[in-house]
């Protein structure tokens, strides 16, 4: 159960994300907040009750997909949240393998990123086969049995 202060912070992040992502849709044409951001926060909440991680989950795409700045996140939600969002923000241009996440290192940010990847996999219906194959290959972190 969230304290009233935690609930206020979560609601503030929810409203911030809705505002920043207003008008954005996912690849299936669905509202980006409802189809992607909110479900990720629910998935993360099943694994932790840490309010900063939950808030960062809601905000995880703000630096790469909106005009939000790191300093704005620090001001609105604190340095820990801003750092978590920065960790899961890609850098550079997408190549044939996907994006590069050079700052992704903490268990808290990896938790968010894994839920993000799971959400993307659950919503890849409109992707072409090549994109699906590349995304799944990039997401896979185990060794195939035939690679002995």
C-alpha cells in the first residue's frame, strides 16, 4: 500500500507522462500511455513497491520520445528517478540490431527495461517479420542449446 506522499508522486508522474506523450500512439495505433506506459508500471509494481522505480517506469520514454529534459525530471521527481530514466534511454541511431543502452547497469533500471521489452513483445502484431526477428534476437539473453 502506498503512503499518501507516494501516491501523490505516482499520480504526478502519471499526469506528467500523459501530458508529455499526449497524442502519441504505439505501432498498433493505440494511445501510448494506456497501451505501453501504464501497463509497464503495473508489471513493475508486481515486482517492487519502490516508488521511485514505479515512477521511473511511467516516465521511462520521456527523454527519448518527448521534449522532456534530464534537468526537468530531476526538478519534478528527484535525481534517483531521473537517473533511472536516463539509464533506460537509448543513445545514438537505431541500427540493424536495435538501439544501444550504454548507461543501463543497475538492477532497478534493468527491471524497468525487462518490463519494457516484455510490453513491446506483447504488442508487436503490426511489426514486419524482420523487425520481430531482430527484436527477439536482441532481447534474448540465453545461449541456444545447439551452440555448444
